[in-house]
C-alpha cells in the first residue's frame, strides 16, 4: 500500500468513527450528510466521493465492526468443545460485543432496515456486506454441522432457519438485557440454554 492509499484509508476510518458517534448522539434518522461532512471538516461533495449515501455510511460502520470482532468470535468458539458449548460461547461473545460497543444497540434497528432494503447501497457495498455476512454465517454453519454429525443436534433441523432463529433470538435477548435492563447476564445465559434444548437431538 502506497502513501496515497494509506492516507485514503485513514480518512475513511476517521469519517466512519466520527459518523458513528454522531449517529449515536443525534440518532441515525436525525443526522444529515451536511452534519457528517462538517463533523470531519470536509465539504458535502467530498463526503459523497467517499460514501454515496447515508445508508452506505451506516452499513460500512457495521461491516468494519463485524470484521474487527470476527477474530474474537473465532477464538471463543475454538476454545469450546461440543457444538452446544460452541453455540453458548458464540452467544456469550455476542453479549460481550454489544456490551463493549453499546452504540450498536442504538443503531440496531436502522442497520436491520438497511440490510433488508439495500436499494440505496452501491454494488460494492452490497458485495462487501454479502461477503461479511457469509463469513460470519460460515463460522456458525460449521457449528451446526458439527452438532448434526456428532448427534448432539437434531438432524432434521432446517439449517438456515435454525441459524437465523438462534442468532436473531440471541441478539434480541442481548438488547433486552443491556438496553431495556429486563434480564441479567445470568438470566441471559439460562435462556440461551433453554433455547439450545430446542435444537437437541432426541436421546
């Protein structure tokens, strides 16, 4: 990477970090691209050369955070043994991720909406989002496949639906714990255990 490319990368990171804090403070819907540009001391037209829309800015923030936390998930899962232990480790790492980055709880609804409605994203952003989600999905798919092969998980489970159900349910529980304060971390762990029993193979 030459100096020009490195400076470009630094500028991108600066915009993403600054915008993330702005979204958290003002709310995603209430933040304008004018405010984003002003916050990093560039013109609005220059900002659009980096990010063609506010939606793309938010998704790039999500992609960066997902890539940065991927190794933590891998390490947590590798340190566990059975498929059940790996799924529990994944759920606990998810809790820690949101606990250490509470801004993503505040931005969760906006991110979910954009992921489901990608028409305002560039082709490049769509591909990067797809690749990032696939990488995370592959990690979790390996756990389910391990459990089905070793007999700890029900082999009749629909793999894709089961994965989505577990991840979405765990995310919702984390938000209830950390944002709404409905449950403690111990209660979260217990509920994850209850959920896992639904995947268990008949003995």
